[in-house]
C-alpha cells in the first residue's frame, strides 16, 4: 500500500463512493477536498457523515482552481470523464484514480472482480454467498480438528453495497474480496483482480462512453493488468465477452449454454442440468428446477457464478448449498405482492432495454409493462419488437417516454400492445398499471432506463415502487 500522508487529493462526487474514500484517505494522512455539483444544503447529509474530519468542501460545481493544489483527482462512479476539470487534470499530468483503484492498491488478500453489461449484481452476490459458505465449512472443519475458531471472511462490494475501502484496513491475507466493477470504475484502474470475469458486453452507458468500441475497451481493462498466474472467466455465448479471449494472459475458464471444448474448464447447460466441466470430467451441479431464479438469463448468471467459484477454488459442496438457497437480489425480478390475482414484480435494476428484454422472457403470463426513466442513448428497437409480440399493456413514464413511444410506433400495424399509456412519473404509472391489470397478469416494472430523472439510484426507485404497490387497495 502506498503512503498517502501529505498527498493532496480532490474527490469529485460526494455520494457513497466519494464519502467512503474521503474518510479513508483522511485517516491515512491525505489532505482531502470533496467537490460536488450539489448545493451546500443538498450536501448536508453527506457532510454530517464526515463531521469532525479535516476535509475541505467545494459545493455547487467543480472549479478548475481545485487542481492548483492537487496531486491526485479521484472520480466517483457517476462522474463523467468529459467534465472540464477532468480534462484540465489530464492536461496538467495529474493522476486520475477512484475508490476501487485505491482499494486494489491497499487490499492484502486475494481479489475476484466481476464486470459485464448485465447480470453483475446477481452473479457477484451469489459468488459472495458461495465464498461465505466456503469459509463457514472451513471454520467448522477446523474447529472439529483442533477446537480453534477461524475468522476469515469474504467481503462483497465495489459497485454494489458498501464501498470495500471502508473495510480494507481490517482485511487479512487469508480473506477474500469480491468486487462488482463497472466500466466507469475500470476506466481509471491499473490493477486487475486475480480472478476476473467478463459476463457480457452489450450496448450500455453509451451516453457516457460514446461508442461501443470505447465501452468495450473500458470493460476489457479488467483483464489488462492480470499476470500469467491469474484466471479470466469469460461468457462463451456473448460475442463481446468471448472476443476478449486474445487478451487473457493467464488461464481461461468460461461459462455458457453451449458445450465445452475438450481442453477447456468451466460450466455449461444441457438438457435441464447445469454442469461443471473440469479436466475432461462432466460434473452435474443442479437441475434447472433447483434454481430459484426465473429466466434463462439467470441460469446464465448461476453458470457464471459456478465458473468463477471453481476458478477461485471454492469447494463444490459449498457452491451447491449457496446456489440452492439463493433467491436473487432486491430489485431484480423481485415479487412485491399478489393483489386480486395480479402479481407485481420489481425489476428496477433493469436500466437498459436489453435487461427489460430478459425480464419479459422470464414470464409466460400476460404482461403489463412499466417502462421508462432516463435514456442512455441506447437502441430500443429490439425491445419494441418483443413488446409487439409479448406485452399486452405498456405504461410509459419519465424522460424516455417519448423516445420509447416513437420506437413502438415504428410498427404501428402490430396487434400488441393492446393499450399504451403515458404517465409523467412512476407513481402515476403504478396507478395506470393497476387500472388495466387483470387476474392472471404480471405487472412487470422493468424500466429499461436509469432512475436519474426522478430518483437518486435504482434502489430508491425500486423501494418507491414497492411502497406504492403495497399501498394499492
């Protein structure tokens, strides 16, 4: 770990990542300035969490003179590289970093990193459960042998949950850190995890990256700094991920629905059963009906988790126990309630049209779809085509409503959707959906856009959706 004492740091963004990084750097002797575009009053809650620490604040924007006394500029996840202060820092030769990079510089234990356009949170959470079960079994075994208790643990975070920088000082060499890593974080990173997984690379965040080439390059950085002793895990069924094979420096494992090559290692699916292929041996894992998650995309996520867990050396019985007990993550096809024969599902984490497509494919029942939010400059045509085939009623809301309606209108002769309604806000959209839903229907809140037109993040949006659905009479 580098010595931060006396280093002058400017952090852009005072949300979860920025606040955690400011606290940790200050603790380690750095001089920290925390800058945010929000006003002083809007930053009151963030400032309260850091009260008593010698942190300077710059509210209402990011003035360039902050760089006059800066050695490092740290970007929180949602901060774009296109900001003038970022460009000015690059021109001045000031180092760019972020909380994940600094965590990777300090972490004393083995790391697993997962990235991808879709499925990161589900896969990362399941891998974390597998790791936790592995440590539990190890502790149980050790205590039986010597009456000694072991306290090693798996830490899960990164782009989900608490930033792991909050815990790095308490981590021990035999612990394990499991990180979900976004393309935003990868752009500044120069360290790769020991086990690095790329689940898929499909159109996403083009409002940030501009082109698929730039987006793919950001994702590929998770492999770039691995050594020949490390392991990469790639999705075989996704061209974006599988095309990164040439960048793998160490051992390659993979996952997918297709059968494995004879010399490969990883997981596959065949005739209703998930398999691990290890050194020319096909090991049955689970039947599909033992997986508690809906949809083919979630079978892919479970295959990915087994592939990563195998690469990391998790015991098979620990992985099986964790997978059978796993019921998914909040805001991902989460059943909220059943009311008068209608089941309401919260899929707020679906912030791209492709994820809404996956959500629709998870159901055979008639669907009422709540769709909208803020667009990320992504194509809606494929989702529009599927809506015409599968969705009975659509309720649009938020900034993207007009763009989505135009995509749906491109095939005006299609029979479905039977009704199309517009709502200014999500709460109104919930009421509109309740008006048209009939017994036996699914109401699927799978927006396809981000939450930032109305909410701080997809979690807040999902929590509000839950609340408003529970209030329905």
